[in-house]
């Protein structure tokens, strides 16, 4: 007998990208005789495309929104046989290029968050001709600190190892899990989805990407990547983000005249969910090309 879970995964839209079946979905409002531009959403560490859905629905009046789960996260499960794919951000940037090729998408907008924004930054520099504009939410550059990084990796390894599935059954586990990421609480069903994604993330992928993103190599390379940007880019920070503090975003934005900076008050690591009205208003201004009147390369705080 085929289980309910098996039937569920069998119905999911999957596309093969470099040997891994990736989950993807379209959120769009088809209109006769109107061809909308495509905007691609990229999630962060141990998450999935699920947390971008409300933003995508809000933008679907003017964009065809493509969402997908990064390799090893969410519904993009790794195959049983071992692959030689690595967990570098360059590899995830290449995954995106192959995904666009497979779907025959030539030029798109990019909307990425946290770790996904790091991969997107590399993609912007390697495939700048394929991107109209980009929005990087909760991203930045940091200085290497050997002791702090070693402590972070040690603690992170423990967190990734200790992920009992029964945590999702405890009523207060989800809001506690999300507390460090947020300044404003989210609805319970949203927090639960985050916890579910974290618990089902592939172990090697979660650990490998964590070590890659917070590393001496990243501290040396990412400032260079931001400085090289030629694609018009909006970098959005949350005022109270504890994961990637806003000063790291300001530092990144100052490296290129192509990067505009926006800091949204009263939000943490998920400003698009904590203050969706403000976030969407400023994002629309940028996507529509009206940002020159609104943003500057120096610190810009949304009121």
C-alpha cells in the first residue's frame, strides 16, 4: 500500500538540477495577452520556499513568481546515491543557473534571503546579463574572527545534530525556536512551518552550508563580490536582526554604487514577514525602477 506521505511527494512538482530533484512552484495570476517578468525567490539556511509564499502572492499581480527549495533543504531531498556536489555558495549559484536553463528562463529578477542572498550575490556577478534587478534581504559582509567562528561552528554542529522530530509536537517549541530570529512574533502556523523545515533539513547540507557561509573564506570573498556588483541591487536589513546585524548590510552596501540600502525599523531577520506592508511598498518602488528618488547608498531607514 502506498502511504499518504509517498503520494504527497509523488504529486510535488520536481525538476532535476545537477542530479538532485528540486521542488519548485509558480505563483502567478495569468492574464490574457500579458507577459509578465519572472522573479525568482531564494530562501535561507535550513528553510524552504514556504516562507516566501505570502510575498510572492502579493507580487503576483505584476510578476510571475518562481519559488524553489535549495538542494538539501525543504522538499529538495538528496538522492540515496552519493553525489560530488559541494556546499559552497558557488555551487548553489550554479544550481540556480541550471534551474533557469532547464525552465528556459533567460532574464529574471532575483529576490533572496540570508544564506540564499549570499548564493544570489555570486550568481549576480557570474550571470549579470541574466538579471534585471535583485533584492537581497538580510545579507552583509563581516570580518573574520577565528575564535568566534570556531565557537559558532561548535555550537552549530550541536544544534544540527540534536533535532528530534518530536519537537514539532510541543506547542511552545516553534515560537521558542523562532524567538532569536524575530523582533515581532509571527502566527503560530508560520513558526511551525519554520521548525518543520529545520527539523527535516539534510544533516550534511545543514552543517556544510553553515560552515561555508560563516568562514574565513566567506569573510574574504564576499566583500569582493559586493564590490563587483553591476546589477541594480536593493539590500534590506532588519533593525534588530541578531543573525545578520544591520551594520553588516550597511558595510556591504557601501562597497558598490549599484547597491541601495534599506533598513526596516522594528524587525529582525524576517522583515518581509514581520512588517510586510512596509517591506512590499519599498520593494515595489525598487522593482518598478523608482528607487533613485527614494533610496541612497548611505543608510536609508524606512519610516
